């Protein structure tokens, strides 16, 4: 086993699943894999979250009596820095062992590269940059959010630049394309503003 439960993060990033269940699985399927000990939150009649410590699964549905449709999962890695025992669910601890309070992105990226699993850095949404950076695995569609620079009231004091903040899946290819297009438009606009100075209309 990879030391310090890095194996867990490698499994999630390469497969897009947590203990074999992914964002498209039903609440019952997730509970069967991770166990019945979870925190349940509902947001009105149409959204629900099951929390297994720092692992969260989300669903929504079209109407109050309709079937649940998987939306995404998030690993709230930043919570581990508080060293609360309950943040690592028993099912994860039994499978992977001890979890370290901080996860260094470069170590994770090196191990993924050895497995032939590439990560693509994608543009941030405006509210997140420059404090966060996002790296995307195209096959599993898993995104890794990393502390890019310290920002008071923006980034946790107990994390350092280069620490993983969260892991999220799936991040759709269309969302990635949209971010890249937005970044390209902003770049062209900035370049165009400079180019047009001094020219008559």
C-alpha cells in the first residue's frame, strides 16, 4: 500500500469512484459500499447530500417524489488539517489506514505520472483565482483543487501553498471547454485593447 493513504487519492483520481461507487450511483448503492453511518442533509425537496466524514455525495431530482439522480462527489481534503477523528470514515480507515492531515499536490501528481495518468491544469472560475488552481484528469473527469497562493479570508490558515484543498468529480468536459474559452476570450480582449490604442476607428 502506498504510504499515508495516498493510495486512496490515486484510486479516486484514476477511477472517478470512492470505494467503487461513483456520482451516478444511487444513495442506497453508496450506503451499501460505505456503510449506514452517514450524515444526511437535504436542501428543500430536490437536493440531498450524504456525508461520510470528509467524503460527500450529492444528488438532485426533478420533483419532490421523483427518483434521485447522482450529481457529484467531493472530498473535502482541507478538513483533515483540523485532525478530527470523525473526518475519516471507518470504511476508509479500514481499507486505506491512516490519513495525513495535509496532502501535497506535487507528491500526488508524481505518483499519478508514474501510473501514466496525466493531469491538465484548467483556468479557474473568476471568484477562485488566484488563490486556487484546478487540475483535471480527462478520463475519470476528476478535478483537484490546490492552494495557489495565500489569501486572508480566502484560504485556510492551516494549509500551505501547494496543498490539496479538495477533490471533485465529475467535472464535465463541456465545463472545461467553457473555462478555456472564457480564458481565451479574456486574453484576446486584453491583447486587443493594447493593439487598438492609437488607431483611428
